[in-house]
C-alpha cells in the first residue's frame, strides 16, 4: 500500500528534525567534554594516563651507564631510545599485577649483588655518586626490569614449545652442520661499533655512532647481562651485526682453526674458556661481547648426543620466542594509549634540539 503524499512529507520532516536533533545533541556532548589536561614540560610520555617524566628517563639513562655523547643531538637520540624502552617497560609492569607476577626481595637482592659484583663496595658507591644515583635508585630500576622480564617469561617463553618431531626434521635437513672434522666452539656475540651502520638487524634500531656512545652502550649491555638478562634477547635488541642479531647473536659452531685466525684478544675470549662465560673484548673503539655456549669434540654427531639435541632445541626455541616476543610487544604497544611528547617536540622542532617546553595534548 502506498503512503499518501501528505504522510510521506510529514515522514521526511520528522527524519530531518530527528537528524538535526541528533547533531545538536552530539554537538552539546562535544562542547561539554572536559578540557584536555595541560602537559608539563617534564612529562616526556604518557602510557594509559601514567606519566613518564624527564627525571625518570635521565635516571634510567645514568643507571644504564649512559654518557654524554659528542653532540647534544646524539645524547638526546640515546635518551629517546631509552624513553621508548621505558614505555614498553611501563606497559609490561602494569600487566604484572593482573598476571600475579612479582619480584621477590630475594631475587632483587641477587640482581643487585650481581650488578656490583665486579667492583669493591667503595668503588661501587663512588660510581653511584658519579652517576648521581642512590642504591634505592638502582634497586627500583632493577625491580622494574626484573618485573618486565618475568611478564615476558610468563607471556612468551612459557608458551613456546619445541617438539621432538621438529628437532628431528631440523637435524635431517642440517645433518652436515653436525659433522665436525675438528673441535668446534659454539659461540654467540653482541657487536657494537663506533660508526653508523648502513644496515641494522636488531629489534630496537639502536646504533652507537661514536666511540663514546659505543663505550657507554657496551657498559650498559654488560650491566644488563650481569643483572640476569637473556644473552639472546640483549643481542636481538642491540647487536649491530645484521647477520647474527636476528638469531640472538648465535654464530653456531666455529672450528678451532678459524678461531685461531682471530685477533688475539677475541681468540683468547673463546679458546679454553668455560662454557657459559661472557667476556667483553674492546679494540679500536669497537666492542664485542662474547658468550661461549659450548665446546665440542671432533666427529659426526647425531640426536643421541645431548649437546646436539639441546643446540637444535635452543635454536628452534629462540626462533619461536623471537617471533612471539616481537608480536606480543607490538600488540601490547598498539593496544596501549601512548603519547611520546619528547618525540613530538623533536618533530615540531624539525630535528633541532628543542627547549622541551610544554606540548599540546594529543588529539583523540
């Protein structure tokens, strides 16, 4: 049945009035929204409403052994990288409560002891004073790092599984790799150079571009390793070797004949060194952190050899962990409401070092 002309006209009028009313209501709601909260000059980022301040970044930078680079731009770039790390750390720490993840005082004490294990107590206190830090600052930073690590262990490492079938398939496809004509060493490395790298394979894009920055970075990474960080994770995040960084620094099995061709300092950091040992080798402004994973005898190996199965399992697990970790961190960063005010100010200043004054809140 058709609608009479008058009724149809009234219907159109009703719809127009309804749409107009909705528009007015929407406009009223928009104007009624509370004004955005001003952002302090010392607020360098916010994460789900939680502030990360300039002081927090500066303190973390000093705690990690950061040193003033040759230019203000390089120093600020390093602090921008640190801020990005703190943003991810903040997200992970915030998740700890819901996951019932905690760092015990015993674990914190152990990490704190490890952090100062290579120097006498007096020298350690002098170093803290030099960096304008207190023991409480160190412990607070360590607690947050350990908490973030435990969340990743809970959400990533604990969910990775390598089956015997996968191990067997890898061995069958790579049997020649386990035939050693001579004694090999299984080693991994983290490479740091004092120049700009044309190609980076690490997950953070971090690149030390001066001797001073390289030295500070090497010290910072050694500090992390001493605090219990995974060598593979640190290598994947920071190593400047584009070939080995994606593999967590793994160089595989290297025969003795090749190791003997290395420069003396690097050679001595591997040969006749107990597996599990980490050494820092510095030469001409470059730094190599070397981990001796295992030492093997010459001959053909098969899966009945524990070291072979463990190596393959470790390789496959590392690959899966890196993929899941990258996906997990990308997902939680995307899901969080993050505003990096320092980055915004740098963009607004067209790459010049800004005064770091207040910035306008982000538009939603």
